[in-house]
């Protein structure tokens, strides 16, 4: 059953940046966009590059290797919304960023 887990502190992910955190066998990228946090699977399904290292523009992160682009709010691939990566609800409690895994 999904539960919220603390993955980081607010100060760990400055505004306009992202950081990946291990969660069991996977990695989750947390993005801070104007004080709103988003969490998606960190690895691009194309070749496995870290999306936390990607460039974000208008709520969309672009993979640094081949430019695959994913929306932060729902994990959809911009070229075909049928393909999605994991997207996780986020809440901030005090200074903790909690992700529902």
C-alpha cells in the first residue's frame, strides 16, 4: 500500500533545481519549480539517463542524452501521452519533502 516517505528536506532541492533520491530498487527525481515540488521516476525509459539532470522548461523536463521530454505533473512523454513514467504525489510537512511511494 502506498505511503508518504520523507526523501529530502526543502533546502536539499533549491528552486529551479532537481535531485534524485534512491527509493528501493529505483530512483525518484524531485523537482522544485517556483516552490512547487514534483516527483517522477528519475531514469528516462529510452536509454536510462537521469532526468534530474535534465533541463526544465514550462513544466517539462528534457532528457540530456536524446531530448525525450516528460511533463512533471503527470509523467507523460510529450511525443506520445500513451507512454508515461512514474509520477508520485508530493507533500511538504514542515521542512520535509514527502513522496507517496
